[in-house]
C-alpha cells in the first residue's frame, strides 16, 4: 500500500481506523442515552431507573413504605436503589464499550476514551 512512502501507508490506515472508532463511539454515546437500567432496594419497594450513562430518569416508591416513623429507612432505600441503578448503568456502558473496542480489534478491557 502506497509504495515508496514507507510506513505512511500504515499511518493512513491507522488514521482511518481512528476516525471509524470516533464515529462509533459517538453513536454509542447516543445509544447509551436510550438504554435504561433499573436498580432496586428493599426487595423492589424502591426502584430507580437510569440511562446507561447514569442519568436518573425515574423513581418508583411503593406506597406501603410511607410511615412517618420509617423516614430514615425510606431515605436509605432510595439511596440504595439509585446507587444500584448507577452501578448497573456503569456496567452496561462498560459492556457496550467492550463490544465496540473488540469490534475494532482492540482489547475488550481497554478503557475508552483514553
């Protein structure tokens, strides 16, 4: 490929792959906004829904837990559900990014963006 230019032909191929990766990463970021995960706490009494990017989208609280004496318990369950949703969102994003890097011939566990 491009004889007489030495390693520049390889460089052009690498640049093309880098551009493809950048395009695919942008598409993946858009897709992660539409992928939803749900975290739960208290055996499903509190559910938090987040995008795979980690943005909280919805909170569902079973009315049976509303008792004035249990205020701290309810607050803890809400925080636990949100943290669970965020952890699932981070894992989903990492899984999707792994698919992208693997498809580009990069190691699956490579962290992107650098």
